[in-house]
C-alpha cells in the first residue's frame, strides 16, 4: 500500500502522526487559555478568600473531557499565608495541588505544591478525566496581587464533552 502523504515531511508531519490525527478514535485536542488577575484586597475580587467569587470558576465543563492544565505565573503572587489550588467542586486540589501563593513567582510553571522553575519536563503534565467545572480556590488568606495564565489542552470524551473559558 502506498500513502499519498509524500509532502508531509516538508510540513513537519509524519505519515503515522497524520493517520493518528485523522483517526476519529484518537483524541482531538483543543486548547483554551485564560489569564487570572488576583485582586483579593477588593471585596469579592478574585483572590478574596471570604468573597463570593471563591471558589472562582475558570472553565465550564459539560459531559466528560480529558485535559491537561498548565499554569504560568506572569506576575508574582502576593498574599501573606494564602493558599491556592485548582480542581473541581468534588476535588478542589486534584488538578494542581494546594500551594502557598507567595511561592508562585513570575515565570514559574505551577503544576504541583512546589512551583520552582521556568523549565519543567513534559512528564509533569498529567492527563485527567473531568466532568465538572474547573475552579480556583483560595484558602487561608487573600491573594492581593499577581497574575497567572492557565492553559488547558483538552479533548471531548463523551459526545457532549466540552470546555469553555468562564
């Protein structure tokens, strides 16, 4: 059998990867991102530990999806003993473990309880099945300043699987 994929190498796509991408059973990943600016010193702002927007819904999920989430800090977080975690209503720290907010510094890639680097192995990125909205939960104290970009790579698993930035 001869493939009609002769020019794919010039485009940077191997014939085997193209077969996978074109296979309807292979997860077709999409990407969504949001930027969260913390302003917990303002009543009900994102980062206000006792405010009405805590937990903060970052992405709405319908059906079942598979996802990986990456958080990149663009401005260091400020907030005494504040903690931060990413998850769902049933498991608030299952996507990114609870972390002391002030340990998340500019250029850190936050993926676990000890953010410490602007370079990480791709093996630290976990894939999870999710059926609830993705939330950010602030605990202990307010996060009064800082910015994190959240990047979600996802694929629908159920026929109604979808993810949308909130």
